C-alpha cells in the first residue's frame, strides 16, 4: 500500500476515491 502521509491512515473512503492506491 502506498503511504503518502505516514501520519495519515488511508481509510476505505480514501481507497474508493483513489482506486490507483493498491
């Protein structure tokens, strides 16, 4: 998974907004 911001957790909503994030 691509962690753009280590302090920020990628939630399911963000995953849906950014499909390119595996």
